[in-house]
C-alpha cells in the first residue's frame, strides 16, 4: 500500500531522512573537528538527529503545508541540534575537540539541509503543478458553500497535487450511496471529503465504514456547527475529554514574553537607527509646509478594548474631522509631504514609540479610531476578538491588501477575518513574514496608501 496515495509519496520521507543523515555524517570529513572516536560521534549525531526529528515532527510536511511551516521546523530542529552538538564535548569529555571547527560544521550542515529542504518543497510543488505527478484523486460529497470553496482550492492550487474528479450532492434526487461508493472504487479515488451539514448520521457512518473497508482517506468539512470551524483545543479533565473553543497563542506566557522582547529590540533598532536622524528632517519639512504640530496624536482602541494615544507624523493640515473621517483618495486635507510619507508608510514610524511603551506591537491587528470601534462592534460579527492581542504597526490584513480607507462592507469584513486568523494562529515566523512583506510593499508603494 506504499503507492496508494500520491503514487510515490511513501518514499519522500525516508529519502529525505537518508539525505539529511548523509549530510550530517559526511560533512564531518570536511573539517578538522578532532573527535577521538569517530564511530561514537557518528552514532551520537545520527541518533540525536532521528530523535529530534521525531520529537519536532521535522519531516511532517504535507502537500498543503505553507513555506512558513517548513521554516519554523528548520529553526526548531537546528536550535536543539546546536545544543546537542556542543553537549557532546562535555558529555564524552573531549578536551581536544575544536569548538571553532564544530561551529563551522554546524553552519555547513545547516546550509546543506536548509537547501535540500527548501529545494524539495518547491520541486514537489512544481512537479505536481506542471508535470501532474504525485497526484491524489479526490471527490467531494456535498454542495454547500464550503464544499464549493474546497473545490476551488483543488482546482486553483495545482501545486497541492489534488486531482478533483467529481462532486456528489446528498440532497440531489438521484443520489445513492451505493452508486457513490462504486464510483469511488472504479475511479481509484484516494480521498473523500464530506460536508457534515448535508449528511445524516447513518450516511456518515456508512462513509466511515466504507473508507475503513476500502483503505480510502476520509475527511470532513465541519460546516454544520460554527464551533467546528474553530481551532479547537483538546484537553482531558481526569478522563473526560473537553474541547476549548479558542486557543490564543499569545495568551501563553512564554509566547507573550518572547514577542515583547522582540518588540523592544526591533523598536529600539528603528528609533536609534532611523528615527533619530529622519525625525528632525521630517519635522522641518512638515513645519515648513503647514502650521501645526509635527506629530498627530489620536486616541485608538488597543489591547483588551483599552484606549491609548497613537502617534503618527502629521500628514494633513490641522482639521476638526481628523478623529472622525478617514483619509480618502485625493483627500484635500493631505499635504504634499503628507502624500509622500503616507504612500511610503513613513508616517507610521512614530508608532515604534508606542511599541516601546507597550501600547502596541510591531505586528498585530491595526488599531482603529474609537468611532470606528463603536461602529463596527455592532455591525461586524466577532469584531471584538481582534482586541485579544495588542494592536500592531502592520498586520496580516494590511499585507493582504486590506489597509487604508474602508469603502465597502466587504473591506472591513475581510480585514476582521485576517485579524482573527492572526490572533488564533500567531507564530514568530508569521510575524517575520508580515514584517518582510510590509517592507516590500512600502518600497513598491501600495494602491490604498493615500
């Protein structure tokens, strides 16, 4: 059955294991590490690598996994591998072992395996997309909105390697379980995706039994109850299983402290590296063009729905509507220097003081004006969930194109969807990705940065 799903999928992980083990063992020959017992060292790093890989799920990368997942696994794997590698010196009492050569060996292994891992990830994507290889045949049972969205994913994301074959509607007049099962068998279907909302309990049981008896992968679209669409946390109270509706990563003390340390270091870097010389220059240009303060200070809604003073370089002429009316396209209130600093997002730089003071984070949902918080809290479902974390200078919604003026209801609705996704799926690597995309967008200039 090794060929059943993906034709040669069963070989990918063992082959990756083998290549990585060859790298960590063969690269020792390129440097004068001076280990006294080669067999002992080879055994040590091989066993350590295998245990770490198992513990960190290093090779659990799926066809639908994102590149950020691969980067996170590489980071975790090599942090622990570094510690274990240097622990060898003390554990086996190796006074003659070269610490410098061992560090060079680590960098060499790191470079080699990162290259192989990323190359393998993208080559498989291109192979599935262009050569149409390593495919999995799939059928969808259901005609719900989520079912149709899933089919769109199968058809548009060809790099995932899913070959959509057919869709069955349980509520169709001609739907029959036996005919559906026969089609799945005759067409060598690998995976079945069922819409829970459209199947009766006995039909769900029939699909489970059929999949088990025919070695088919069965998956469900949890679209019958809103609770099942959440990222659930599974816990045991004694022997009783309990599901928590929402698990917010930044409510974990370690994650919160780590993010705060990063915010402090990053804000200090920007303040002393950029603002210390750019600030006086902008202050002069802003003052020369229009009367008023250099900084625009506005009350906005922050963490836990608390108000705070948000800093920006003033980009408009002083006006009475600044706390109630967003800047629009060709807004007459925006000054000439204001257009430039808004287009390049330079006007947001003083918010790094907010980050340093603890009101904001580098990355998070963008803080809204008090008026907008009151307005959207009543209009947009789950709007207030964005206040479970500190607001950010940039955020996932912004790098996905939902920044600036809100022209349609769909703008704020989509923005909140991305905000909630960020709140429920935060990771340090997601923050890094958003920061890099923000820098790129700022250099290119954004359509709605006006």
